[in-house]
């Protein structure tokens, strides 16, 4: 039984439908069953977290298992795994188009409504003065 638990602790991955809390509880049970210390358990847990959660947790550099759990919860609550990067990019592009259209309307309205005064007409004459006659 201990050999199976040792294998699982290093190969187990967080499932798509599994919360961080459930995954870490499961991994801690495996760690206790093989007498792994918290440091070893932390590495195994970090290795099996979903990639976007593991990246955040690693950046935070947790000092212990409790901090790892807290950072993983934060990452899970602030990211939506169902929304992939392409969907978010498409949303941003759509919003930029909307903002651009609004900006164009504001700019066009400002230009068309502001009228500058017409210049005063002047008369130009090309008559040569008599003193200059040739």
C-alpha cells in the first residue's frame, strides 16, 4: 500500500473538476501515508496543480504548506479555467472595437459642430502703380 501511495503522490494531477482544496487534502493524506515531510508534500502538490494555479503559487514563493494552500486558493478564485486565453482575447478585441466606435462618434461630433469664423474677404489688385510705368 505504501508503494502505491508513493507512486501516486508523484504522479497525481489535479483534475479539471477538482477544487484546490479537495486536491490538496487528497495529496496531504497520501503524504501522511508514506511519512513524507511538509517540504516533500509541497513539492508534490505544486507539481500536480493545474498549470495556471501552479504558476501563480510558484511566483509567490510559499514558505510552507499552509502558504501554498492559501496562494493556490487565491489563484483558483481569481482565474476562470473555463475561459481560455483565446476567448479572453476575443472579448478584449470586441471591447476595443466598441470603444473605438464611441471615440469616432465623439471626435466626429466635435469636429462637425465646431465652426470657425469665415475669413474676411479681401480684394486683391494687380494694377501696377503709375509711378512704375515702363
